[in-house]
């Protein structure tokens, strides 16, 4: 009997291979042949999962976007006791900025996709959707802080969320470039969160 192939599992494996290659050698290193070797599958298997290289890159970007969002959500859900809104917001922004050791490779991959967005409408659309979801999450956290009277009621949550996301994104670049350490970047984020509570 022929072996059953789990195509979704194979697609995820290929997406992880794309991310590993990008993290090591940049977007230019991504060829069907190299992805197949990294994923330990045949080139034919890659082509059966993805019609084009762009489809493969889009799926990899969607995969990493989902991972970033899920980690932020898990950080909030993992709190067994009620936490201050400022604590939840700080932890979430740190997660989104990809500052910890485990996220270092993911930060390189994320920035590689961002740098290629101007050349690809579909890549840009996925990034736009991801940032919109992350913005909604930060807005929710700020409004939660307003409900608990931790943050002033006059704050425009949507505007503050735009600022905080931009700061977190910029710090991702600074840490990858070696300008900030993860610790100093976290301290910058904390200062911005503390400013909201004043």
C-alpha cells in the first residue's frame, strides 16, 4: 500500500527549511534545490506542495507571522494569576520585538521578509495583515489598562499602539544590527510602557 503523505505537515517542514536558510544566509539563499535539501525532501515534493517559489515564500511568511502572534497570545494566556496591564503589555511587546535568544533567528527571517516586501505585492499584503492583528492586540492591552485605571482614560489606544509597535519593530532592527542588546532594548520598551501610566 502506498505511503500516505501529510501535505500540511510537509508544507510546514518546507516553511521551516525556508526560514532556516534565510536565517543563515539571507533571502538570496532560497532556491527550490536548497530548500529541498534543507527539508530533506525531493525537489518534486517541494513543487507538489508549492506551484511557485513565491507561493513557498508566502507560506513561510504566513507561518512565521502566525508563530509570532501565537507566542504573544500564549504569553498573555500563560499568566495563571491576574497581572497588571503594564506587565502584560511589556511582555507582549518584548515578544513582538523578538528579543530573546530563541527568537534571534526568527528576527533575521522577519527582517528579510520585510526588506523584500516592496518588491512583492503579496508579501506586503501578508505583512500588512500581520501588523494589523498585532496592532489590535496592543490596542486591547492598552484598553484593558484603561479599564483597570492603570492607564489614563484620555489616551488614544490606537495611536499609542502604533507608536509602541513602531518602537518594538525598530528595536528588532537595532538588536539584529548589534546597536542594542536584548536587555537594553527591553529597558527601552519598559520606559515607553511606564510613560503610558503617568
